[in-house]
C-alpha cells in the first residue's frame, strides 16, 4: 500500500483501501449508471454512500483508491490509478454531486434509472453520472488491456456549489506525485472537444441600514434601496461589457455577464429596511480577471457606504466572495486537446458559457479539455436524461482511449 504523506492537510483526510480478493462484479455502463443514480447525492447531502460503493467496487477489481475528505468528514473525493504507476497518462474527471429535485415536476422517480424512448431518465444521468458510470464500468477493460500509460479516475464532491471538492482532490493528487499528461473533464458536451469555458465568481452582499418610519425616509437608511443601487450596478457593468464584446470568441453571450440571483430584505412597506442581502455572480470570459471585477464592485460598495454612514454611522455593507472557479482557456499545442481530437475526429472550435472543474486542473498545470456524453440542455432539468446513443458514444470514446494508452508511447 502506498505510504501517505504524514503532513497532509486534515481537510484532505486521505484513506487507502486494501484491494479485496472476492470475485469482482462486472457491470455495463447502463447498469453502473443505474447504481450511481440510486444514490441521492444532492449537494446539500453527503456523497459518502456513493463514494464507498465506488471504493469497494474498485477494490473488488484489485484497484486501490484514495479518498480525500472535506473538513467535516461527511463528503469525499475518490481517485484511483489503473495501469503503471508512472508519469503521464490521462485523468478521467467527473463529479458525484447533483442539483436538487425539490420543486421540479418529475414523471418518474429521479433516483431510479428509467428508460423511455431511447432516453435514460434520472437525476444526474446527464450531469454527470453518465460519464462517471462509463469510466467505472470500463475498469475491467482497462485492466485487461493492459495499459502502457495510466488512467486516473477522479470523482469529486460539491462541483455544483463552487467546485469545492476538486480543490482538495487536485491538491491531494499532486501531493501523491501524480503527473498526468492530460485531463478529460466529462461534462456533457455531446462528445465535442470543448477547449474553453467561462469562470465563475460568486458573492454575497449584506446591507445594514437604519430603520425609521417611511414618511421620514430622509433620516433613515433603507437597506433595500441601497441594495437596489448595487444590483443595478451589475446591469450597468454588463451593458458596458456587451458594447465591447468580441462576437468571434465563440461564447454565448460573447462577454462577461453579471447576475443577481436571490434578494432578501425588509419587514414592512412603511419601514425603511434595516437589512437586505443578495447573492450574485460574475461569469468571466477567459483572459478577464475576477480580481478586477471584485475591486470595481468594492469601490462601488465603499462609495455607497460612505453616503450611508453620513446619515447613520452604524450602517454599512458587508461583501464576501463565496467561491471563485477559474475559467478554462484554449491551450497552445495542448496535449489533452490533441488526444481528444484524435480520438473523436472533432476538429471544430467549441467553447461554453457554463463552468466546470477544468479551470482548476488547468491552473494546477495539467493540460485539460471538456469532453463528455450528453446535452447540457438536459442538465438540472426535471426528467433529466442522457440518450442511450450518447451513453454508447461516450463508452466507445473511452474504449478508444484505452486502446490508445495500451500502445507504447510515441
């Protein structure tokens, strides 16, 4: 068993599992998908039941895996290497968490894989347990190849809430000395090779006002109205970005967007609100800086806060960044892009507006692309599905990857 570094951060809490000796269970990608869907791994819940299943499944095949937990110990990433323990090879990266089903009108049980008209329905089938299932189900074929260069399977927690798990997992993988040549993030791309996506900066702002009767709003500080000015700042900046957009960059829309998603505040129509809070985000195109937007917003906050405190010194505005996930940009002569184009035959230029863990892998210095089965339009939807055809396409792709890595390195 690999000896773990004694000084690893407690938030990683790595654990290894001694391979079992019983007869391994062989599953098709569809059977594996049904099993993964059966675990309710909404982001607000633990994913440990799914992770422990994956760990034990791999152990039954003789594959050792490592778990890297969150600080609370109720969630974990898993990574495992199939093939020789050498530098190079490919990471197949997927997340295990899914978005909630509450409030959605499902026609079948979201936690039971249901096939209808060539579609496999269930929460996470598209985003992105379909890719996870393919990678896990084909491990016996990876072992039989045999591989000349390794495949690293990497399954993370909390991608849907700011890519929290991948940060811990990537650090743990690097600390274990893994040096892959390429990372394939299997988010749904209809098996197109995506070389760029926007990044996401998420924030929360709380305005502390001064409550008075609304008839004397001149001596009060209405937190809701102050928040409204900050919210409108997002509209103004986005409008400016739109006028400077490069229509040829491939993004839809082709500029950095700003958005406010949730607003809470106020107690009555005739009281100037004492509190108001809202959550907001910036989705940056590659090449633009989160820090620049945070600084610009911070300057706007400071100017409004000074006006508020001139009326009531105890008032103020608290602004925090809750997550920042970097954009993923096209690489010059990127190993991951070259590999996936060769295996898929896709030579088109594809970038997407949604974010993934790809930017974090790229920031770690690992060549990365997004390429996976399914249509992003089905992600997060009621009756979410992946088509059987797309699951088969993803399976064929990973089989071609196995064959490629079974050949001696060029």
